[in-house]
């Protein structure tokens, strides 16, 4: 019993990557990340209406998903509750990755908005990667 608690504790505190989808690129990324020490990789399929519950139960630090799957909208909608979870959407149609750091400002000011724009302009590689 104590060993089970220790394993659960380790799982909950090990950085988790949740992969939602089954594209070849996502499956390859999941397989590669599984080989990395200290990373817990979880995979699931897109299930409309259950996405938020799956994310809440697994507590991932990063979510990799396909932008063209039906539950992508649910992932985007629940991103406010994800805190600092990094969302990485795969747009296979245009051969691009979309990375959303989920940095959220409560009661944003004009200065906050300008700072986000200035950060994007001063680091164009981040927006083109």
C-alpha cells in the first residue's frame, strides 16, 4: 500500500505530457518523449464532451494535440483552467505547430497588451518556429 502511494505521488509530481490524437507525428513524439527520463507521457483519443475531465484527471504540464480534431475547440475553451500548461497544436494541413503558453493576465492593462506585442516583435524566431 505504501509503495502504491509512493508511485502515485511520483506520477503526480513528474512532469506530464498529454498527447491527444493519433497522427503519425504525434505518435512519434509520444514514443520519443517516453524515452526521456523524468517525463510522464500519457496518450488519449479525442472524445467530445470528455476532454476537460480527461485533462483535469491527468494534470499535464504540456498538451500536444491536432488542431483539426473535433475536441481541439474544447481544449482551447478549457485553457483558462490549465494555468501554465503549454498547449502545442499540430496543424497538419499547413505543416505548422501553434504554441500557446497560456499566460493569462487578470484585468489586463494597455501596458500588458503592448508588452506581449513588443515581446513578439523583439523575438520573431519564436513566432516563426
